[in-house]
C-alpha cells in the first residue's frame, strides 16, 4: 500500500476515553462497540499517521486455525511494513484503505475481507469471532497501530499464499509454535499467550 494512500484510523484520544491498555485485551461486547465506534473513523494519509501517535491505524489481524493448528508464515522482503520484515507471524491483514469505504456500510469488515483474499486462498471458514485487541506502544510501529484480532476456524488446515511477502507458510500446532515464539512478532506472541490461557482455562 502506497504511503500516500488514506488509511482507516481512530483518534488516540478516543482510545484513551473508552479505556486504553497495553498488550492484549479480550473483545467483550461493550468494549468492542465503544472502541470501534464508526463515528470516530477517519481516513488519513498513511505517511502522516505512521509517525503521529495521536492517531491509531486499525489493523485486522486474522488468525487462521484448524483445531490446535495455526497458519503461520515469515514476512518476506516484499512486504510493505519494513519494520517487521523477516519476523514470523500468525496474523493476516493490513491497512483498511479509503477505497474500502465504497464497498458498503462497514469499511472495516470490507477491508478485512479484501486483505485476507489478497494474501491467501484458504479452506472454507467454519466459524469466526473477534477475539481481542492488541496495542503495543513499546515500539515505533506498535504505538501507531491498533490490532483487531479475529479467529477463523477452517474446515481443513490448508491455505496457500498469494503474495511473496508471505514465506515459509504452513499449519503447525500451537504447542510447537510457542517453542520458537522469540522468532515471532510481538502481536503473535500476545495471541499465543491468550490462546494458551483459554486452553487451560486460566
């Protein structure tokens, strides 16, 4: 996505007003509706909001699952976010562009579906749910992005990348992935911790 393209953001002041957090927060209904209030949506030049922490770019982070197996990949050299290259990830998604607003009443969902369809071909989705939110202000990229984590359960553990930016792809049990979690971007590490806590009812 070109840096001069307009992307979907919410004011950081709105984030603070509804309840700011650092790390991962589960997506209970009241908080989800308050945070993702469409009246707060703004489309701003990406080049400006990439360095302005007073605006948070909304990023869908879709995790493809089949039972205990998660789809994962390594971010290749052709990816647009240079600050994340070579890191492994379990999240698919990206910026919501202004063009997505022309696709219906919900530009966020339109953009999420577009991003996934551009990046992978996958098996049928059996179920999906919005799992939580991620905000990691410890890094320059983290402090200007707000991740919205979605879990998609697939009929079979099969997905094929469409872009060179997704390398070394595959499905692997969560229990195996966490042994190498230091190779994964921080957002994926947050997802691992939350999924593990669910499995053991912590």
